[in-house]
């Protein structure tokens, strides 16, 4: 890479920053609407060709994500997507003492939903909205004790590498997680499950009065009774939890994490659609400290009252969390027509099919050859390259952006609000991502200048058209002025563009999939660079300034 240290570059860089600050106000107004001309300079614009094509997203690493999807989602364009979950449980304390004559009362599973709280200014009542709930239909939910051991190390690795688990349930090309082993003892089943937005009151029995009292309130969560002494049934059978935990007080299986993982290999959450064309998927925070399985039990205790020993009953808990391995398993039933469109090829496509999870993405190549105008010719419109390799800018780029128009006749109505673009050759965000410090104060989402959310514009005929705008000004400056490689870019849908870290792909060491894209089942269809609607084709738009002669 070549670096320029000329006075001209320093001067133009300062001017660029001033103009950029003027252009990027809070409303993200278009370039040219609020910029005052500088004497001796004139703002001009030009468009340059872009090549785009579809790429299918194959199995990616799905272990230990920041959050996990669970459910079944039907997309009328792509088809069905099902996501199951398997996770290890880790005791909060090892080598427990359950006291004398422990008696199990209940076993409660709690996993927080991704949600946002709002407080009413008048009543101070708190209400919640589920942030990442996709779909509105009920599904079948089953929770099993897993008999499959999630091992730490890959036996096929030469240097004790960690075992990777992939979204299609595979560990490698030749080994997969056994579904038979996943479905051990059934612990819970609901034929019509749908998450609630209501907060949950937690109660405890007052030992003095014997009356149950509300002691705290938690945000909306998946909260299930995996056993209750007041409601006996065959799932699980009587004595199951006692034999698994309470009766093992002095056993080595409760002495440390490795022994425990082999003894109690975790829980498997299996979902099934009630209707193939309906259902829902949601994000759950299994990584949270509030994601627990707690055994509530009573035991015999003694106390001294007026010098006399009295025997009574005390309450105890045994808590486990999901701090071990957590794996999401995806299963798609895509429509045949869509599968034909998202094959991994390099031909320009009429439409770009973007879908989260184990779905599809678009590849974007800037400054492609067009009618004898090569990439080098196009770049040299903005610079002079001397024989020594020294680069001198001829034009100052005020703003550069891509616009992707939604193909509204083909897209699903449930459209993602954000898309994310990144360097797929180095698996990193583009430079503009790091420079953009905008944040939505009401959510964890961000980068609103670089990655403008889905917006609607009205054309000259009064027709509304949805589009995504992506500013890549600094990325272009790196290519033109600093002679960076013009790499291919990946375009994906995202549940949160702040989740930019990537997960590796099975059989493709050169590509990673952003976590924000993994954590959404939504899809969108965009006009590609070969769209039959020429006005909606993807183009690189550049506003620039050059000195008047």
C-alpha cells in the first residue's frame, strides 16, 4: 500500500472533513441540499458500474453466539426456517450439601427474551416489547434432557483445537450431532407455545407465616416448570431429578464442571411447526446470568429455641446456568425456485436474495469494466499515478454511496430494517463503519450514517419506492488515494448491525458470516446490477469536488 504525504492531500483532507460534517446532520440529508459552495470549487456527481451476484450461505459455526434463535418462521418467498437449541448446564456451586432428607419441590427453567422496557410517565407502570420476535403463530415446543456430549476438543485437530459446531448440526464433513441422543428424557412439552410480553412476579414462602409473597419481578422470559410436586405427570417420571441431582450429594459427578457435563449433558429445545405456513422465531438470551435451571427443595433443619433443639424444615436451591457450550441448529425447507437463484456463482443477477441465518447474501464488486472503461481508468479519473507509484488526488470525494432498491413485487412484506456490508476477503467492516459513531438511544442498534435504515422515497411520478443507502466514502478514499485493494464486499440482512463479529463457514476458511445476520430469519429481495428495471439497478454514486480551471 502506498501513502501520500503531499501538502495537497493534507489540505483536501481537511476540506473533506468540513464538508462531511456539514453533510451528515441528524436527519442524514442528501448531499447537495445543505452544502455551500467553496470559491474555486464546484460539486459534481457521477455514477459508476457495480457488479452484484447471489451467494448461498452454507453451514456456519453456531456455538456460543451472543444470543440464540428458537422457533419456526415461514417466509412466503424463501420457505420455512426452524432453529433448535442444545446447551450445557453448569452448576453455580460444586460439591453441594443438600442437608438432611432433601425433598424436591419444583424445578424451574428461566431464559430471558430479548426485550425493551418502557415506563409510563403517569402511572410508572413498566411494559415490555419483545425486540426480536419474528412471526405471530404458535409452535410446538419440547424440552429434553440431552444425552449427547458436547465435547471441548476436536479429536481431528493436530494441536488440541476447540471443537466447532455448525448450524446444520455437523461437527465436520463426516460427523454430525445425533438427534436420537439429543432426545433423551422428555421434560416439558407445549403444543401451542407463544412468548408473553408480560413481566413475571417471583414468589417465595415466608418461613414465619408460611404464606407465599412476591419478592421480585423479572422481564419477560421463557419460564417453564420442569417438575412440580403439586402436579405429577410422566414427564419426567417421579424420582428423575432426585436421581440426577439430589441423590448425588457425595458423588464426584457434582464435584467439578467436567464431571458434571458428562453426567448431565444438557438440555435440548426442539421446535416443530403447527402449520407449515405459520409460526414464530424469537431471540433468547441463554448467555445471560439470568438464564437458569433451579431446583427448589426442602430439608430437615434444627434450631435452638430457649435452650431446646427443635426440628423444622428449611428451603434450599440448586442453581445451574447455560455458561457451557450453546449450539443453535438450523433447518431450512427453501422453495426450489429460490434455491435455483442463490447458487454460488459469479454471474450478474437480476435480483439479489438476502436472507438471515443459514440463508443467502449478495456479493458486490465496485468499478467493474464497462464498455472499454476499465477499473483502472475509472479510478484514475480521481487521481494521477506517477511512474514512481506516487498518487496525487485530482478530485475530492465529498460523499460516495450505494443504493439498493427493494423489489417490492417479489419481497416478503416482513422486511428487515437494516442491511450490513463488509469486506468478505478480509472479513472486516469497511472503514466507514468505524468512523460512524451514531447510536439509537432506544436500542442497541447503531451506524445510522454509514448504513441508513430502510427508507421510502417518492419518484417523479409519485410512486413510493423502498431502498437501502450505504455510505462508503472513506472506503472509496482508501481505494483511490491510499491504493488499497478494491475487494469484493458482502451484503447481508441484520438484526443489529452492531453485531459485526463473524462466524466461520464449514469448508470455506476464507469467509465469515456476521452474527447480526445469523440472528434474524428475515429476508429481502433487491434489484441487482442486471435488473430489467435499469433505473433501479445498483450503482455507485459519487459526489466530488475538483478545482475550476
